[in-house]
C-alpha cells in the first residue's frame, strides 16, 4: 500500500479522536457535540467551516489556486439507538446510543484527510468536506441538499465510503450502477368486527385475510416482476388480538420493500395496494394502505466509479480493489448521487481481530452491539481520500 507518511504519523491522534466520538454517540440530528468537535479541528487547521446544513451538518472548504473546479468527500456522523455491549474504555457513555455502524471512523478518516490536504494543498481548485448528519433513517443527505449544499458548494462530483466488516483491511470493494437498494415501508390496517372465538360467524375476522395477503405479496416477486429483476417484500410485524378466545376486530401489518430500481418499486407498490384492497373486499373488511418511500437506490456513475477504481489501485495496489456484491441494505448517499455524479464504495474493516479485551459477545458486524470500528482504516481511508481529491482536480476537464 502507498499510504501517506504524514497521515501515518498522525494516525494515533486521530484514533484517539475517533474513540472520543465513539464514547459520546449522538443520534440523527442530535450531532451537536460531534459537529462542534469536527468544526474545532477543521478551524485549527485553517479550514473554512460552514455550519447548519441539514440542521447539524457542516462543510469544510479547502481552496488552492485559481481553478473554479471542486470535488466533494462525505462522511456521516450519527450513531444508532443501540445499547453497547462492549466494556473497553471508549465504550458508549450514553445508554441506548452507540456507534454501531462506524460513522465515528468515517468522520475520523475524513478529518485525517482534511489535515493533510490543508497542510499540503497539492491541487488547484476546492475540496468540499461534507460532514453529514442523520444517515441512519433521518435522510441527512436530503436535508443538506434542501439547505443548498450543491448550490453553495459547486462540486463536480461527490464520493463516499462505508467500512465493511468481513472485507480484509487494505482493500475496498466497489460496483458500477446499483449497489445499495431503496428502503421503503408499508403499513396495512384491516378492520373487521370482533366476536367470541367460539362464534366466528358473528364477526368479520381480519386474521385469515392478513395471512392470505402475506402469501400473495410474494407472488408479486415471482409472477409480476421479470425474473431478472430484484426485489424484497418482507412483512416484519403483525399486531392483532388480546385474548385467545376473542376474534380480533383489526390487524395491523407493517414491513419493508427493497428494490434497485424505481420502476420495480412502482410495480410492487401498485400490486401490493391492489392485493390488499381486493383481499379486504373479498373478506368484507375495510382496508387502510400506506406506503412510504424512504431512501432511493444508491446508483454509482460509470466514469466516477472507474476513476475511483484507478485511484484505489494506486493507493492499495490492484489486489486491493474488489468487486462489490450489491446489497439490499440502504444508504442515503443515494440522494447525492441523484443530483451529482459520484461513487460510493466500501472499505475493509477486517474480520474483527482488532477487538481486544472488553468487547462484547457476538461478531463485529454492522448494527451489532459488539461492533467497533477498526482504527487501522484511518490512515488507509484518509490516504485514499487525499489521492481522490488530488487526482480529480489534476485531471483535465
């Protein structure tokens, strides 16, 4: 690997900063302390800071030369509503809040890159450091855009990364086109008439209808969609009844839908609504159907993905660049990619061997209460960010 020596020299200090952030997790749109810490570090390095985008987000601006060109690099800052099971010194000090997805590490990687870029300024143009709030369900990327992110900071492209447990340290994985799915939620309420469990003919039972819907929804995937398309429909909650001898008056079903394309999502929503309403009518029930579209699919742009592969091979060696298997997980970097060219990739967090004494039981996987970010990634990710920025602004346009 061709890591930057000055970043390696500062790695221990950035790891301590990362652990400080880990110990003080903040949920979406609550990242006040984290944003203050980031702003203080950026300003101490002479970097221009703009606060208040997406409420708690901020952008650092490093300029050099006279070129109007610009590139964006993004890190997310928020934690999850998870109670940490680790007991090492930097474990969460706030019960019910935890950096279980590594956003503390993403922030540290971008800060390490910012420190080097501010010192060397080996580029002509502007590097925009996007520290984003509320990735975990709050749509912080969308909110930063609503506050004028791309109008105020005219970047040509934007790049983002996420740590990936199981992928070896010193490697990245990336995919052209769709790489993360859209995230959507539905809720169906079936209203009938409750009665004694021994006299079902006296009521209108919503439970059999709900059971039929759960099964029928899967036929959308197998009989309405093209076999080469991808989608997931999961009914994850069914709430009904209070006693074993009472047929309930209503059933509430909720769940999630994941797709890689808007066209497939349109089809699924339309057919789910038709199936729910027609089944309810057949069982003489009233049906309330709602479908909420959350994060769109994350779709990498061809040229920017090819560029990222090239730079990553330069930093990590060709063996360090792998093909990413698309996941049905979702990522709100997707909002950025709908407006700007760019690329989102994953960086190897290793197999969990970096966890020493004090970690909890269970694997070191994302959204797990025993997870911890691998600090070995900080100089790797930071070196990659520096080279991405420098090479992009050096390219002829």
